[in-house]
């Protein structure tokens, strides 16, 4: 019985490792007969694993998607990679859900792998200016599916001033920008592109539709041009004495955009929820710069300049 159970786990691991398998290939890998492969596949089906038979020139078996999530078999490196991703790069707005998944995974890790994962506790990350808005995982999945399937959605949306509005949109892409998630969609009533903060969307109720023909748009660029500044408490335009290409190469697109003034000067349009963070970003560019707004940033940079000057006085 133990040998059969171990063989079933090995068969499940093989089916998860790639999309399609021929029966003869599985038999060779497991060193059993094709008849035993068929019996083991039937046992997996009885346990709730949707193992589908495929036809054609590559007829055989394929592990399909089931109504419930079956146990996944991960090798050592895969398990450590998943744990590392959950620990060091939790999905924005889903930090609590990511932590629950991490705790479940760590509970079943062998001691040799738990030691490798625990070393990641020493990894440091840069804190965000403020917590990301909490997200509903089911809502995020619903929006992603509507984008994939080109289904028209209707939902209530809370505008920036708190006013609720009813929207009818053709969802295009979900974009994770900075600390927030945005749905980029074609507004069917306004006949124009719009970006919607996912944390302000009331979950749409089925049925969805009708289907629509997808339109072309670079969703990330759209969000960068329309959302970035509005997301920050403080917005700034900084004159940087360096070519635009050189400055753009030194910043993350989520921090801001660069506009060329001439061959040796550009303007950085950026923002943050704190002037302290803004001053750090600008100072790390490594170029001379001029700040004229906002007033809070001007005052903070003057204070820093005076403090640094005192630090190097003889």
C-alpha cells in the first residue's frame, strides 16, 4: 500500500510538471506498465484530481483545473522560491492573505527547507510611505477574469470626493502601480479611457457582458501619465541639470516621469506622501537640481542643506 501511495504522489508530480504526457512516457518514468498507469490515473480521479484524457497525435493525459484546489507538489527549490516571494514581496493590498499563505506553507516545510526560508527573515525592505489600501482577492480575480474574457462590467465606483457613481466599462488591464491597483477600462458611457482604483470599486455582480472587441492601449503608460501625481500627497516639479535619458535611467517609472528641456537639462515630475522621501529620491539622482515647489519640499531641502553644511564645517 505504501508503494502504491508513493507511486501516486510521483505520478501527480509528473502531471503537474508539464501540460501533456503520453501513457507510455509515464510508464517509463514510473517503471510500471501502461495498464498500471491507467489504474493509477483512475485512482487520482477518485481522489478528486481532474486528470483528462487527450486525443490526437499526442494522445495521453493532462491534469486539468478542478472545482477545488488540489494539493500541489513542489520540489525543494520551488517551495523555497514561493516562500521567499510571499515573505519578501507580498502582493500590494493583499499582505494579510500573503502572510496566511506563508504560514501554511512554513508549517509543512521539512526542517532542511524551513532553515533556508528562515534566513530570509534577515532580509530588509524599504518601508512604504503609507500602508497600501486593503484589497478583496475575489474582486481582483473577478476584474482579471473580465479583462481576459472581454466581458462588459457594471459597478458602483467611489470618486475621489466620495461621490458614488454607476459605471459601465469594457475592462482592459489591471495595473499595479506603486502602492495601488488600477483597472484601466473603456468607459462605455463617456466613450473614453478611464483608470479606476480597485479599492474604490464595489464588487460587480453577475451576470457580466455582453462581450466586446478589445481595444489597443498601453495600460501601464496610461496609468503612469494620469495616475501617478494624483496618488501622492505632495507633487513636485524638479529642474535637474542632466540629460533626460540619464535621469530616466536612474529612477523607477513608479516614482515619476522625466521631460526634456534641452540637451543638458530636464524636469522630473514626481511625488510622495512625505517631503522627506521626496528629498531622498531627488538627492540620490546624483545631479545638481533646483526645487521650486511644493513649498514644504523647498523648506525641507533648505533645512537639509543647512544641516549638511554644518556637518562639514571645520
